C-alpha cells in the first residue's frame, strides 16, 4: 500500500465519528445600532451619496457587517465607480445573499449571516472583469485593517459555522487546498502562534516573531466535520519535518494546529495519537497542538494567492502538484 493510500485509509476511519454540530443560539445579541444605522440596516434605507466614511476609503483590509461582524468584502475587490457609495466587484464567498428587491427590478444584497441590509448589486455595467458592482452603504459596514485581529462573528447563522486554524508550511499552499472543499465557506491566510503584535510578512520572514504562517478556515460542520478537515490537513503537508516544509525553512513553516475550543483540542490530539500508533508516517509526527490566542490576517496580496497567480513559478512547481494529488484523493468532497 502506498504512503498516500495508507494516509487516506487511516483518515477515513478517523472521520467516521464526525463531530457534534454546534447548538443554535436562541438568545442572539447583535451589535447595538444607533437610529441612523437601524434605518439602513434593519429598515432597508439608503444613506445619502458621497457622505459615507468608506466611499473613498482604500486601506488594505476587510469590510465587516456592522450588525454581526461577518466578513463581507476584501479591500482588493473595492473600486471607484463614481456612484457615491462604496463599490465592490466581488463578495467574500458565501457572505452575501441576493434577493429581488420590493420594487421587482433591483437586486438587494444582505448579510448572509444576520440579514442586515447592505445595498444593491448591479451587473452588466462593465466596470471590472467580474461585470458586477456591489453598491454598499458605508453605514452597514465596519473595517478591519490588514494585520488587525478579526472580531468573532455573532448572530443567527454563526452557530452553524465554525473556525479552524492550521499551519503546514507556506500558507499559499494550504489556503488553495481548503478553498476547494465542500462545506468550507472561506480560507484566510494569516499569522498566529507567536508573541509579536500585528506582525507583517517581513516580520514573519525574519523568523523572530514566534508566529507561523497559518490558514483560518470558516466551515459549515453540517457539511464537513473538523475531523475531516484534519484528514485533509495531514494529507497535504509533511507533519514529520520540524520547522520545515520542502525547501521552506524556519519556525514560521512549522506544522501546527491552533484549536479554537476543547473539542477541537481533543479531536486533534486523538488524530495525532492514531497517526503515531498506526505508523502512518515513516518518522515521528512533530505537529504542534496549541490553543489559538490571536489570529492576524495577512496582507491582501497573500489572500487567494494561487487563484490570482497561477502562472507564477512557485504556483506551478509547488502548489499545482500538491493540488492535483489532493483533488484525486478527496475528489468526492470538492466543490462543484
């Protein structure tokens, strides 16, 4: 039996039990809103054009729902449409719901998580390659700059979503893998596991921050379990090499699982024990298991790196072969 097949069989056995689904919350307490915010977010009003704080705002980072903190748009998708409101050509996958407006003509956009009104989406205008313009009220959003810690998502659907954080070498590779799994809502590259506050990529490369390059995965546990994510994680990197993945050397490339709660800690510990007991790998598994303290989102240029740079040498030589093996091994769990 080949090494990859042995890993697959072991991981398949580990996933049979799954993980318990999160309980739905019956006492949702969203962020408090003032009267002006309620008029727009709850009552579907519109702020006056050219008055919103984000209309000409182009700092790198992520725009969040003001009501529930759910990530809505990455700053890389923002552009100047000269329309008087913030314009984006693409939402974060799974973050925004589209509904026909009450007037029967326009398409309203709402936060998928809490149903807060965002604005409207228009297509066919030809502003960008996506041919879409999300016209969003500034008052419906908050902003978190690149490198800042993201707040927890609260609200109606938050109980049906969970977070998982993994480090297995260069985050460009790990992000590309998890983005393709059914049940994964988003995969965000970032830094965690160290002591330096608000690290930059340069800080990470210097190797003195204690942080690892990691990917934070937002997933629906009713579609894919945490143990299944662990199965993928251990199949797409080498957990036996200390502070190294392939040609990448340094503590920032270490194999690490950062648990979000006791259940994840227990599941990860169980999987590591099984991998060692079944001698799945020829060498000792050295994956670090720790509780997540803070996760810092990496700079915009590192998000969706493979998708945006497929012709780049590292993507062709390192990431594509890894993706090909992953797709064959987990072909029944990929998004359509």
